[in-house]
C-alpha cells in the first residue's frame, strides 16, 4: 500500500517506482522484474530483446519530430542490495517493500529502498509510457547482477544495441554530472580450521556488535563509517587476555557493503564475566571517541548460548591476526579533490566461520590501476602467509573521465540554463557500469546523473523527493535537444 502523501508528479515515474518496490529483485533473482519489464513493453507496443545472462533491451521509437534522430541508450540496473535491520522479518525473495515518507524523504521500513537503481529504471519506463514526452529513438537497457559484481554489463550481448550515446541514471547526487568511475577487483579467501571440545568449566556466550551505519563501500568509504568486522577484531584482540576461546565469527553480507553488524561466539570461565562487561564498556567509549556521528548507536550485546566446539589455539591465532592486519577503508585520496574523492580503497566485506572453514570476501576500488598493484600484492601476500585459497570474483575496468566530451558540454550548458547554476562535474569512487559498457558497445559519449539518494546499500537508504522532479525535467530537456 502506498504511504499517505506518496508523490504523484511526475506521475508516470512515481507510479513505476512504486510498482518496482513491490517486486522482489535481489541480485541473481531478477526474474519477476524482468517479466514486468517485458510485459510492460508489450502492453505499450514496443519490441524488446534479452541476452543469455538476462539483460533486457526495450526499443522505443522517437517522438515529437525526433523520429529520425540518433539513438540514445538509457541505462540502469534492475537488481538491488538487500539489507535489513535485525528486528524486522522481511524476505527479500518474496516480500514487497513497505514504504514510508519522513520529512521529505522516501524510505523503506528498516530495509534498503532500492532507489539505487530503481528510480532510474522508473524514469526509463516513464519515457516509454508517457505519450507527452519528446525524445529521439531510445534503447532502454536494463542490466542484471550489477550489485554482485557488474556481471550483467560484463556479459552483455552488445549486438542488441546500436546507440553510441548513453545516459546512465545510476548516480546519487542531484546537481552532479559524473564522467568517470572507479574500476575494481575482488576476492574470496578461504581455509580450513581445526576445532576441539569446549574446555571444561567454560561458559558459552555470543556477542553482537550492531548499530553502525554501514553503507556503500565506494561512495561512502571516505565517511569512515566503522567496520563491524574490524571493530570486532579489536574486541577479540583485547579479550584474548581473559582466556576466551573462539567458536565462530559472522560479519558482513556483500562485497560492496560496509559491514554494519558482526557476531562472535566464544567460551570462557564464568569468573571472567565482570571483566568482559568492563571491556565492552571500555571499547564502546573508545570507539565513540572517534567514530562519525552516523555510528553513535553502536552497541555490544552479550548473551548466553550453546555450542559444541571451539577453535584450537593455532586456528584462533590465525583469526586474531587476520582481523588485525587485513586492510580496510580508504587508502589514498585524489590530489585534486582530497576531501571527498578516494583514489584507492578496500572493503573487508565478509568474515565468517562455517563448518570449520574460514571465509573472507573483500573488494577494492581504484581510478589508477597501477596505484592498486601494491595493495593487490598486499592481499595476495596475506593469503600466502596464512595459507588461504584465493578465488578472484571481480575484475572490471574504470571509466576514465573525459572532460572534453561533447555530451558533457551540452549537458552542462543545459543544466546552467535550466537551474541558473553550474553543475558539479565529478568522477565517482564506485563501479558504475559505464566503463564496461563503453568498451563493449563502442559508445563514444556517456554521462551519468540522478536524483539524491543517501545511505545506499543500508537500511537507512532514502530518496530525496524534491530532487526527482528537476531530475525528470532535466532528462526530458536533454533528450529533446540531443
């Protein structure tokens, strides 16, 4: 059900976005949203095509005298990151999102909203269904599996597309025009661990670190949000002097999400309980002295539990050392924009023990691949020292900024004319699909823009309603003049 005061202008865009939020569309589970796109295209008399991985292209004829204009690709991805808080039962494979409006922002009830990139998809569909819109021939490209590694773009059948100019609607700061993005690499690391019975006389506990902001591991990495995995590593390092024996660790959910929660199971002598509670208070005080305001709700919650085994001393030492030395966060900043543009970063995204196996997932982002080589060596050296198996899961090119782009010049002039201010021309420390698609399709001119979205990839994700109408108006005028 739509919330009271759900926006209604532009009507086509908002209606499509609402419908999109009611369709489950986790990465690798895009079947229902693909079916919705194809049925909608047929309903409005447009042809469409799909490739083997599941990308969809809808072909929309030009209108309003631009029928013979040059084709423009409008590109978005249809999957969303699925993150929720621990106090809500929500099944992303079948449950619709519950929407809320809060002081000018649209959000979901304790889950990700999927405005990344659902609002861009809605805008593309509005171009297709709104008969009053003037535009040249369009190829609406909807890619799959973007959030898990840009796999839709990487495996696109480029023969489905003829356009050589592209508008990507997957960036999240209204007033900014993006002309470059980071490339990336990622790994899964694993190794077996050895367990033994819980020592006699030990009491079983789990401790959960929660309340952190988390967020997007690219565009929010400069905000220095706390990593639940790294902070739990600090707890483990401090607690080892109290004779704890580690049973399991479980932190993080996906390579592109800053981990916001982590749980650790351990045993210890009951006499250490008071010291552990004192340690929790000390560490919370320490963390709050430097974590950003977004993380002020950080908590450590300790409860009794039951398990059968703990790691032997050698395996526990491996976990302690890996959590201490594995790099995480911004590694270098742009010399031109040192305050907010990161050149090189790494996210320790997932760290867990399951069935006597350690599993780590980590991804890095870079603008200059040569700068990333030393960090790659760092990760591979850690893997060698700790006898970790390595599987590469990500490897995609960046999108080098093109400041002399004719499309950028046209878009900048139009923005200034419409809003009486200069747009901010930027590159983004995230892996939007433009670089991959530019190379695969042979696109010669690309820009990316979108309305304001905050907290992407976290349960605090929200869309600033007041930016959607100017975003739509700008998209229409840009297409009308292309």
